């Protein structure tokens, strides 16, 4: 807990005098207070025997300690870090430590507009850096530090400006693969001429800047947008000779929510949902969907499914007598969509009737011919790096899945690994080469019919010069 020392001035100001700073707690004379090294807490001094009474003397004012006895002000008081709840400052020892030696430093704070300086610690600390914690958002603080000897505190050093405690805002970042984070060096005489292009066109000098030195060329993109995605090519000219290097940049952001959602059916303790993919995927592939439910009584949302690929699902184990809402988020590499799509109608889980109803009972038929709820997507891969193709299918009874390349079945080929789990069909192509480029087809067959989807896979080496 911080102790307060009051100042006679109406408000804190950088023009505090040395005599005012002497009001902060100082160390006791030697032998009076002992400090435990293990706990850092002050030990209560032992009571001293009463001194013999001296004859009464006229009351006199104790003179201020000579300037040589107290230290001078600490040097280079610097603001090191500010978070949404703490401030860290550091300083250098004073030029003059005083004839009686330095016993530590006292760091004090004063909220803007207040008239009280509050010490951060109850006693001087032999440190040159301190952190003030548990601060509130919106606080504006003045900070000062004084060096202390047994003769008292010297004049304080004070920050020029108040420190504003506010929430940190994370700057946007561009995700660039590691193999593209490299510097292209071309040495030569005379100095090479470097030019950059974006998708074959000149750069927008209002948003993109280039700094070229003797051995490197650096491209800066201010406030990256999706339109900045594409191929950036560097061309270096030296007396009629040239060299080129290109990198591909993809600027992505969070996706939009699913376009629509509806409650298909409610039976027993189950509810069936269906939704459509978002119109905006954030300029990259979706990692799946997060499905949540909320009981009307509490209104609290609970996650049922995460990174779920199909666009239909059945939510079970709902409580009889309750009514539920459901919502779905989209997710990509940047995270979940900022909002979710929510069902307009509630799913009412009805209590079972006690009386039997032999008439009018209709047995539910779940049989369904195969249909793909998520198609295959065209894909580009790099030689030597395994890649995956996936799609989602719905059918009852469970369909047989057949994968084909250029209309030829590839079952049993050790280069391919096919998986099918809960309607999600995945084909892994191990270390593909340009020979593996082509049209890939996924076919689902059951007794009620068949369906198929296909995509084009292109395996090509990245350009190197």
C-alpha cells in the first residue's frame, strides 16, 4: 500500500523545490531500522532506554542540512514503458551522492490536477528502475524521483510531460512466409538501378515507398489493403545487364459471417441447422465454422462445434422444456468473423406426451442420395511440399468415396492418402511434382445415387533468378 505525503502547493508541478522534496520518507539514522534481505520488509526497531532529561532550552528551528550532505537530483529520468495498467521509468545516479552516502531513491506520483505526491514504496529503494502497477485507464500521472541520504532527500528529477494510461492498440501486420523474408544483394560498379513493379504496373507512390542502397532495396507498404496483394518484382540494372526477383504477397483479414442460417428440424432433444458460406472469406481459405447455442432462459452462449467444415449439423443433448437459439461464426487464419449469423426462430424442445398416440405416427426416413455441401477448390502447390484437397458430402446410408485423377481411379497408390470422417473427405498428395498436376475428382456413391465434384491442381516451382 502506498503512503501519501501532502504538499502545501495547490497542485503538482515540475517546479517543486528541494525543500519540498525533503518531505518524502527518508531513512532513519544508522542503527535504528534494519532491513531483512530475505523479505525486503522493514523490521520494527527495538525500544531504546529513555535518555536522561536535559535542562529545558529555548525552542530553535532545526537548520536545513548542508547541500553537501544531501544528494543532487537523479539524472536522465526516462519513461521506459506504458501499458494499460502500469508505467515503468528508469534513471541514472546523481552526480553528487552527498557526504553521508546514498541510501536509495524515492519514486513519487501525482495524478494530474491533484495536490498530493504519493510515494510508490514505503521506504527508499536501491534501484534505478521501478514499475508502478494497478493503474486505471484514463489516468494522467506526473512522476518524480529523489535520491535520499541519512541527511534527507535531495531535489527531485521530474518527467517533462504527464503519462497517459490508455489501452494499447496493436498495429496491423502483413504475414509473409519465411522463405520470402530475404534480402536480394547485387553488388556491382557503377551503382545498380533498382525498380519495383506490382503485377507488372508501377507502384502507387502515395501508399508504397522504396528505399534503395548500394546493396539492398527495401519496399514499404503503408496500411496494407487487399488490393496490395499480388506479385512484386524487383529489377536491377547495371550497364545493360539486369537481374530480377519476385515475391508474392497476400493481404488477408477476418471473414464475414455466414450469409444465412435456418433451423431445419427439431425432434426429441435434437435440432438440425443449415447455413450458407460467407460472401467474404477474408481473401483466404476458411478454416471452418464455430457453432454456438444459447438457452432462452439464461441467454449465455456455449460453443458446440469448432472448425467444423460442413454447412449442416445436428445439435444433440438439448434439455427438454427449454428453447434455444443458434449462431455460427466463420473462421480463417485471422480468426473468427467479427459477428455471427443467428437463427430467427427458436428451437423448442417439447416434453414427451404421456398418452400414447398410435395414430398419426410417421416414421422418419433419413435416406438420402449423396450431395456435396462443400465442393473441391482449385489449388496451386509447390513441388516437394505435401498438399491436401478436401470437400464435404452428405448421404444416408454412408456413401463409398472414390478419388480420381484425370478420370482415372487412384485407389491403392501410395502417393495418395484418402480419409473420410463425418462427411469430410480429404485427399493428401505427398510431396507432389509437376507431373501430379491435373483434374482431381471426388465421387460419392450409395444405393440412392451418386454425386461428384472436381478441381484443378497445379504444381509449379516458384520463379528463381
